[in-house]
């Protein structure tokens, strides 16, 4: 294959990925709407679930934790380290963050750029 056909195929793939991502977003939105309607129905009828063919739909209670912002995590970490008697909590926190990160990896990436036609 030539570079020209590779560039054309890459461009077409990127367009297709954008199209499929848009469809996926619509499907996820529709899924959420249907789940909300089913949740509302089960709550209103005071039923634990419903059965449809070989599928059972059950309403579960979950308490997920929301994500903290990076600044909040840093502040809470410093407070905990101070509470445990660490004299320089900011430095310890920085060392912990560095330990969690892997070493940087060099990577090359292709970027498509539109050129103006003259």
C-alpha cells in the first residue's frame, strides 16, 4: 500500500469513528431514559421488579461515591498526613504522587491537519 491510500483510509476511519461515537451517545441517552421510566414505574407500583420472558428487571439501591476534585484530594491528603504527625506533608504527598505515576514513555502520534486550498 502507498502512503496516499493509507492517509485516505485513516481519514475515512476517523470520520467513521466520529459517526459511531455520535450514534453511541444517542443510544446511551435512550438507554438512560428507558431505565428512568422503568425505575419510575417500579417505584410507583411499589414492586421489587418485573419479569419479561427470560429477563428479570430488578430495582437495586446503590450509593456510589462521587469523585473529588484534584484540589480536594490534595487538601484531604495533607490533612491526614498532618494528623499522623508527618512534618512535611506536601513533600510526602508529592513523593506519593510521583510513585503512583509510571515513567514517561516516548510515543509518536499521527495528527491529521486540514490545509487551506489555494
